[in-house]
C-alpha cells in the first residue's frame, strides 16, 4: 500500500476540501483521519465521507447515503450504500448481505465481493503504480521493527529520487534549469498555479476514476502528473544543490548538485511526513511550488517572463555603454 500513498492522497484530500468544504468528523460531508467509524444496524448517515487511513465498518441493516472515498485503511461493508465507492490503497470487502447502489473503483488492492452481495454498478480495479512520497513512515504494528523498516524505506526513496534527479539533469539540462529558476524567481506565482492545478487535477481524476470507461484516463493523468512532479522536484533539488555547494565554495557538475540537493529535500519531506496533518499540509505546499513552475515553463520547454528581469540590467548596461 505504501506505493499508492503520497500524491493521490494529497490531490484527493485537497480536492475534497475545496469541492465539499467539509468539516472534520463523520457528520454530513466530512473527513476522517486515522479514525474508526462504525455505522450500526438501523443507523443512517447522510453525506459524503473522505476516510484517510481509517477503519470503516458498516454493519448489516445500516444505510450510508453518499459517496465514500478511501485513502488507505479498510472498509467492511455489510449494510447499504447509496452512492459510489472510490478507494486508493484501501482494503475493501463487500459482504454477502451488502447492497451497493453505485460503482466501485479501487486503485491498488482489488475489492473482495462476497457471493450474494448486491452491487448495482460495476466493480473496477486499477493496478498499483509507484509514487514518490509516502506520508506514513512507520508500519501499523509500530515497534523497533517498524522504525527500522521506515528508515530503510526513507533511505531507499532518497537514493532513488536522487538518481532520478541526476538522470533528468543529464538528459534534460535546460528544462531542469528553466523550471528551477522559475521556482526561485517566481515563487508566489508558481505556488498559486501549482495549488490550483493540484486541486483541479484531484477533482478531475476522482470523477474520471468513478467512471469505469474513463478510469484509464485517470491513470494516464496521474502518470503525467507524476512526471511533472519528478521534473519539478529534480529542478528544485538542482537549485538547492547549487546553494549548498555555494556555501562551501565548491564546484561540481549540475547533475551532482541536483542529486545531492534532491536527496536533502527528499529527506526533509520524509521527516515532515511524520507530523500528523501538519506534515501533509507542508508537503502539499512544497509540491505546489514545483508543479506550478513546471506548468509555467510548459515542462521546461519555454522560458517564463523571469528572463525579462534578468535581461533588464543587461539592457541598461548597453544603454550606458552607448552613452559613454
């Protein structure tokens, strides 16, 4: 499940917050974060629900009137759901007495549908694909073993993304340079564009995923988004690496700067992921900067207007030269 965490979680949580204006808690349209939600026999819940790393139990005779979005965690459905179920990395089980009046779309583990379950819509499962970040760095059982596993995953992810950054800078030096300079010179605009893009993409991917015919488009869009994030993250690592080497007054190949800078940024992001909720928000903000810069430069293919700022002093100097 670790491979599904990260960008989909960030995108979907942001989309839910914007689209629904949800308050914390299970009442009406709401969000659950690492909680247990049980709908007992005879109880009715009205409203959509976004459950992040939570355990949901809908007992036989219960009724859920709305859509369910699951990011990690689990769902044990024995009652009735009047809506759709969308899952990313969650374990979904639909018992024999359950009634589902909508569709089921699962990214990651396929849902378990017991014989006799009444599903009016379709059941569609999309295989897992790797994403750059995980927001949970400890195994559910905790303990020393879980901490060692989490540290191993963090180190492996750091080296992996550092290697990706080195390859990107070697193969695409100019796009990486343009994206990195856009992050530095236009941080506010990059953040705004990236934030809007993630919100819009999250809502769009979710709608496409709920449509069985268009779910492959959702996966394709996620892959494009992943490519944009990797390019932006590597470009940010390049700029960060330049400054690290500048502090020590050392010189190195840009690819090496990108690898070291990306590794440091990845470690920072992994440590931020330890912080519940706040860590998620901070990583979300970091991703907004890099994604916005990639969009502004059209994947590094076209320089943004910051070049006019850099060229302005040159123009003035030429004027002074002419006067002299």
